[in-house]
């Protein structure tokens, strides 16, 4: 397979030469990442790889390690079974989130993605607030968001929900698809011509694996039915994987996410909630938080029925979450600065000591 078929272009080629002009290195793209073991595509075929010790040592956060979709510099020696990833090329964009749990760190879900397909089912798992969070992270990744609504046969109000989603999507395309019946999938292919990379994101059980199987034309991804009691899906995709489609497009399948915590999406918030941002320009106070302040144009719009109270509540909740995250990131940056100062101090002390005995 040619590198160009995997999305390689002159910009990536220039970045590769700048990082590593060595003759023993070759560019490759990460296909699967599983517990820091990788499968990569290089021009001479698919192979296993691990991160080099130097790359691990230099990485100060999880986000600096290879992720599915990344272009990397690979070293493969004749006497080795696995290649070694020695560097990650600069990303064109990445869909990322805060890692699950209390740890403050960034997790790259998919790298170098051109379009993000946000998949949501029209059943009991339907959630506009969750959709808004996906839209935020998609726009922050620099990828174009596209919303796919599945299981239309399980809803008695498809048109009303499409209208609701279209409002929340703020201009992003919205498509109703029925993967099992093979209906509406042409719309996905139109967003993924040869060499273009997409990512499927959404909760478990919304039909991501079924979409992959239908696009490929065979069952390559396992599927399972959702629970009848609450429409919750059961994980069948256990790792992220980059797949080449018959038309030459590429798509990354991802596991359903139990937690979708935000990372750094300030600009994306303004884009996703553009209606509230425009109303805020009319507030009396420039730092109005749209809560208890008087002469608030946003609250007035809610009172007059021009803005849904649910949408304002979602916006305020996200603002609170981002404020907490920012404080945690500041604390983490301070701890990292202190750590680096200690390392530099030890190195200087060792250097001075060695000079005394020369």
C-alpha cells in the first residue's frame, strides 16, 4: 500500500525529514494502539512496533505518546521482530479528552482526523447534552463534525429530534442512517474520499461497528445488541483501529466512551454555543456570567422564549467544568515545573562535582 493511500502528503514528508533524516528510519502510520503496543502501516507492509525508550523518557504526558492515526518515524532492524517508534510527527489535529477518572492528563483518541462522525441513536440513549460535548471536542480537534443519527425505527418523533439535533449542531451536517438496513450510508462515503481520514465516535451500542461492517461489505467488527431495559450498549470494540474502506477513504473505529471529560475547548465552546455568545454581547456587564447578574441579555432571551433554558443550563455547566479543569491544569503545570527544576538542579550539582575532581 502506498503511503499516499494512507493520507501521506508533502507536509508530513517535510516534517519527517526535519525530525529524522536518518537512512535507517521510515515513515509509518499507527493502525492500532493497545497498551503501548502498536501495529503500524509502512510502505513495506503492516508490522508490530513499540515506543522506543528515548521516546518514553522524553514524553511528559500521555498525549505525547503515539496514538491511532499518528504518523511516526519507525526504526526496523533486520534482527528485530518489532520496529521501534522513535518520534511522533506533528499532528494536523487530534480528537482528545481528559483521561477518565481523577488524573489530570490529556488522552488522544484519534490523530490526524479530517472529519469526525458523531454517532447517536434515536432510542432511549438519545441525549443532546452528550451530543454538545462531542461537538465541542470535534471542533477543538480541527476536524469537521458530522452527526449520524441511527435507529430511526425506534423513535416516533424522528423529524422533531432531527430539528433539535440540527439546532445543537450549529451548522454541522446531520444525517439519519439505518446501518443494519444499509440506508443512508452513501452520505458517509461522500465525506471520505480517497486518502481522507474520519473517526466514528459515540456511546456503546449506537451502531458504530455495524456502520464499519456495512461500509466495508463484510463483518470485520463484532457487534452486540443493546440491553432492552435501558438501551445501554455493551462494548464490542475494545481498542481504536484505523481501517481502509473500499473507496480508499480511511476511518477510525473507537470504543464507546463511558466518560467524555473535556480538555481544552474554549474556542470550541464559542463556536458550538454561538447563539449564546452573540446574545452575551448585549449584556450590561462585559464579564457577565449569565447567572445572578442584572440586565443580562442571555437570561432575558430565556424569559422571552428566544433561547431554551436547557441550552443555557448546558452552557453554564460546561463553563463550570472548564473552570475546574483549568485550575487542575495550572496545578499540574506547576508540579511539572518544580519537577524539571529539581532535575536541572541535580544535573548542575553533578556537573559542578565532576569539575572539582578533574
